[in-house]
């Protein structure tokens, strides 16, 4: 389990290191949507297998499911609020992340007990909601005001 976690963290660090090659702030909404889409694929994979090699691959996708989403959110908020309010916006996003993580963590125990491996399907729903919200934000004409 620890090695799986380490793979996820290592790929996340690599993503952050190379993130400017992915377009940086210019691709904020693209990063958010890519993170959501890859998260759906990741959770579908995790719900479908206990194969060790595939689990390592699924953990490597953490680079996109967390890092791309996190950077995309920071870049998008900076564009929306400007440099002068970036710290405040990052505080709000940290709070939203903490609340979401807490709620999903509380739900995960009963979901796992009831559905076992298929509890990951519920994470697909969370990722799908995030993807839909990112797409709506990307299409909102007010985002460039």
C-alpha cells in the first residue's frame, strides 16, 4: 500500500515539475477538465481490478487527478480574481478542498462496506461533477471580464 501511495506522489511531483510544458496558466480550464476526465477513468479502473500492475498505473494517474486539477484551479482563480486577491482565493480553494475531502472520506467507509471495490464508482460521480463544473466555467463568457 505504501509503495502504491509513493508512486502517486512521485508522478504528482513530476507533473508539477513539468507543468509549464502543459501550457501553465493559459491552459487553466483545460487542466481542470483533463483532471476530471482522467479521474473518471482512474476510478473506473480502480473499481474494475485488483491487478497489481493496473493498480500501479491507476496510482500514476494521480498526477492528473490531483496535480492537473490543483494547478488548473489555482491558475483559473488567479485569472478570475487577479494577482492582488490570489492569496485569498487560494485560501478559499483550500477550504473547499478540505471540506470536500472530509465529506468524501466520511462517506467512503460506509460505501466500501456496502459496495466493496465498486465503491469507486461513486468517485466517478464526484469526478463527473467536477468535470461538468469545469466545463461550465470554461464556457462562461464572463470568465474573461
